[in-house]
């Protein structure tokens, strides 16, 4: 025991002067640093918001035109036009062959020159004749008289009509406007059609559908496998060297450059298992390999953050391990798992490199009908279009980016919705 | 206060024993936390485990319903019986054991679910109710026994986590009661509660006595004196002294016990 008197052990300190100049300066400094920190934080938030807004506005400005299409009314007088078809022939058994053999391209060129003078045939989209043919096939009786077709304009006219064309095209547009035959309307073909060599006819639906199918395969594989793997690793696996090795491998897998997954998929899925090239099935498998580690890592963190007391509580009333996991741990971890899943899926949605290697960069005119059909995906379509020389593809590219962003935002919104539904507080 | 009138208790050999432990040792890896403890838990009385922090009270308590099984490094030696049945035998179903020997933890840990679902969870997984009506009865009875019914009967769908700390702990007791256990283990159930909530839990323990065999770990000696009829004093992983609470507190046999209850260390 210490026998010294208490007063010897404590030297009486001089009382603190809270109002001294030094103290005041210290307080001012503290407030200043607080303000500085707040300001820096705010600047960072504003800067990133501004970047995002800038990006969106530029894309919207460039791409909005891609959703509309300039059309020119073209009257065709079938009595004089060189087409050599009549309604009876088309309705007869050899109608298909007759339509296939007829020169609709020549017909459109002829009618354009007749109506608007020499050179006017170049004002129409290279694929305009397909619309004429489709309408004749549907209603052969128009071959008996005159008819007017609203045909898509060639891309230089289209661009000029939207205010950004060359002098020649501008003059043509002015001429057409004087005649009152030029119009601009919503281009529904863009949202329902597949890719085409003619920008006036090219649509995003093929790539969009390819992306949706690919994402469906990715989600269907990566989510359950990722969740089960993280549950097993967190709740069941013994803590030993093997689980350490697995943990390191998964972390590394998440960091592997995506193109390597493409090479792996090419070697395994296509060359070894003989799965169809360019298909959403193989694309989805490839992206699932990439996405799974992201889900496992997020899932393990989410499971770790479930308080152990909840496990004790459930075990304490006699729940089995599986019941603890599925009644308590998983529901509480689900919001975190969903956040990880959406990050992984968003990355997969924007991925192009591995898909290049499995052949999803081909020109694909028909939207895929199933998982094994040849397909492409949105970012690949953007890449392909941005590579085109035709000026009409510039705004198509931006329009495709808008579609990609809309898909991304929809996906994120869904995830936030589900997360809020499952979120529980304790 | 203790109401027990029997003359004395020996650590072992009581004919009224609900649970018996013989030469129980517990290891965490190489480290021994409990050294050869033998003790009988009485069927009709409240048994208190006291002792300084880290002496192994929780560790020993958790061997009684095999909660230590969930700690990979923990290893239990010796024999523990519930009504003569070896609970560490391979024939013993640990899930059923934990329903028969319920547990209330130090920190109130209601599920982040409704009050009703908290109580109904145990009966549901053990199939104790055939329909909604039976479940309602079980929930109401359990909440009444836990002394919580009057406070929550109008908001059974509210989250259990929205209750106050004391109410949460009584909800946890109701949850343990709902599966109709034979023994209830409580590990410092009041250490996170204020004095009023503590008094309520102590009152509740009095009421539950006789219906369930109760073991309570506490480092609050006044609490041990108030709620228990038997007290076991643990020190450094060994059972130093076990006897009637009145004897332990007024006339301890061991000097270590005396030192502890007079506040010389702890
Ligand atoms: N999970 C564990 N792993 C390793 N050692 C533990 C674990 N739990 C408790 N211990 C050790 O066992 C001893 C007894 O702990 P515990 O039973 O919690 O004591 P008490 O409840 O009496 O305070 C302590 O030394 C503690 O450090
Ligand atoms: Mg303890």
C-alpha cells in the first residue's frame, strides 16, 4: 500500500484559462479546419455531380436525333413506272419469286428522278425500296394506280435536316421544304429493328435483346452460385489454409482483366464444349465467371456484418445451422449482397473485351430469338457504330449510349427497390 | 431473499438435480478455461454462478446447452446429464437439447422481426403449433409469463428491436419460454439494463422459479443474493464453493469466497 499523503502525489495545476488568447486561437483554428473539410467534401460532390450532368447532357444532345428520322414523300405512278408487276401475279403462287426478282431499287430511283429532278435518287435511304416492297406485298392493288410513300431520307439529307449538313444537302432540304414533302418523325424502327448497313434503317433492338439475354444468363448463374459460395465460406467452411487459399483466389479472380475471361471462355466453352459462337449463352457464361467473384466478396462482407448475437439467438431456441442461415443470416445480408450484385451486373453490362473474343462483335441484322442464336450486346453495338464512316451513325451511336444508360439506370433502380424492401433495422 | 429451508447442499448428489455435471473441463485450443467442475443444478431453485470476470462462468454455462459447439476451438471433457441423459452423447440431438435448455444472453438480442414473430419463431421451427390460433395462444402465454404482455399486446406487429432494453430482454425471455424449455440459462441478463429494468427481470425470475430450473450468471453479488437459492463461486476456471445462497453470503467456507463477496477483488 502507498502510505504517502495524497497531497504530495498531485501537484496542484494552475487552473486552465479558457479565455486566453492562445486558447481562442486554438478554437478558431479548429473551426477553420472544420470549415475547410466541409468545403472540400462539398466540392468533391459537386464536381462529380457536374461531370455526370455534363456527360448526360452531351449524350442527350447528340443522341436525341437518333430517335427521329427524316422522311420524304415520294409519289409513284405505277402506270408508267418500270416495275413489271401486277396484283394478280403477286397473289399467285409465284408471287414471292416475282417480288424477289423485281427491281424496287430502280423503281425508287426512277420515281425520285421523275418527281424531284436528276440526282434526287440519292436523297433517299439505300434501304427505302424495302419499305416500298413491303407495302406492295401487303396491298398489291396499289400497283393499279398512283401512290405516295413516306420514305426515309439518306443520311446526309437526314443530318442536313437536323441542321448539320453540307451545302449540297442543305440546298436539297431547302428545295424539299419548299415543296412541303419533307418531314421528321419518331423513328420507331430504331427501337424495334436490328443492325443494318444503312443508318436510316439500323435499330438497337437486336443489341438490346442480346444484352438482356446475356444478362439473364449471367444473373441466373452468378447470383445463386455467388450467394451459396459466400454462405458456405462464411458459415460452414473451417478456418484453415484451404479456405485462405480459396479466399485469395477469389479476390484475385475479381481483379483479373476481363479479356482473359474471354480467352478462357473461347478455349473452354466454344472450343472444348462446342457451344455456339457469338451466342448470349456463351456471353452470359463468360460474364458470370467475371461477376461471381464480385458477388462472393460483397456477399461475404454482408454476411460478416450480421451481428453474431442474432446467430446465438436463433441457435439458442434450437434452430439448426441451415435454419439460422436461411431464416436470419441471409435475409439480413441480402441488401448488402444485392448491392454487390448490382455492381457486378453493371460492370458485366458494360463489358466488351471478353465478348470480342467469343465472336459477339459480328454484324447481326436479326435480333436473337434464343440463347444460342448469334447476337451482339449494347456496348459492342456502340463500338461497331462508332467505327462506321457514314455520318448517320454518329447520332445512332449516341442514341445507343442513351439506351445503354437507360438500361443501367433501370437495373440500378430495381436493385435499390429490392434493397429497400429487404432492409431491416436493428 | 432465499426461501430455501433444506439444511445444506453438497455440490453433487442432490436427489432433486435437473442437470448434473461431472469433472467438466473446457479448453479453447490449448488454453483451459474450466478445470474439472462438478455441480448439480436444482430443478426447483434458481442457481447463481458468481465470480470475477474471465473466471469461466459463461464458458461453463454454455456447456449446459452445448452452445460451445459453435466455437470451433472449444472442446469439452467430462459428463453432463439432463435428467440422467448424457447431453454430449451422439444420440442427443443438439437442436432439441437447446429447445429443452433455453438461453438468454448478456446483450438483449431480439430478431429484427415483429414482437409476435420473435416469440413465435421457436414454436414454429419445432412445430409446436398446428394453426394460427394455437400459435396466438403460445405467444400470449409466453409474453404473459415474461411479464411483457400488458406493455406490448396492442403492438405485436411492431419490431422487437424498437422496444426499450429491458423490454427487449423480457422479449428474449418470452422467446426462450415459448418453446417450453425445462431449464433456462441466463448469462448476465441485466448487465446492459438500468436498475428499474433490472428489478423487473429479477421479479420475473422469482415468478419463473419452480416452473423452470434457472441458472443465472451474474457478477452482481447483491443480485445473486436477491434472486438465487443456490450459489456457485467460480475462480480461475475452478468451482471454489457451491451451496445455499444464504450460507455463501453469510458464512462462506473458503477464504477466497469470503474475499470475493466482501469486495477484496473482482
Ligand atoms: N471464444 C473464446 N475463445 C478463446 N478463449 C475464450 C473464448 N471465450 C472465452 N475465452 C476465455 O475463457 C476464459 C473464461 O471466459 P468467460 O467464460 O467468458 O468468463 P466469464 O463469463 O466468467 O467472464 C477467459 O479467459 C476468456 O478469455
Ligand atoms: Mg461472461
